């Protein structure tokens, strides 16, 4: 099993990261109080900014809040890559997602 850990993007940490799927994979997301099985396809993204946000098909899907200090994701294969998260310059939030200008 492979384990990936994310910290909340809204904290003051300079190390803002997200996970990106480098291949199709099934993952288990541990929110602290519940777990969820999710199928990711190549280029899907996971980030944690108050709620867990999964980008699938160019749409943000808001998932559960996390009850611990870190979000733990496990997978049977090494299909995720941790990369730096850079906040979009002109992000507009609307009902059902966001749009990058």
C-alpha cells in the first residue's frame, strides 16, 4: 500500500501541495472520522482547503471536512504525485465550482 499525506492549504504553511493522478487508480480517503473509496483517472487532482476538493472532468467536487491535522490517502499502486499547489491569480467562485480567468 502507498500512503500520501496532505495538510490543509488554508494554514500559513509555505508548503502548499496537492496530489495529481499520474494514472488511473482507486484510492481510499481517510477524513479522520470517515473513509471513502474514490476512483481517479489520469490528471484528476486532490487538494485540501477546509473541505477536500477533488478535480474531476474540470469540475471541483467538494467532499467531507477533515477531523484531523492531516488528510491520508492510500492506494494499492503508486498512482499519485505530490506537487506544489499554486493558487490561481484570478479565481472566481460560483455555485458548483470555480472558474480560472
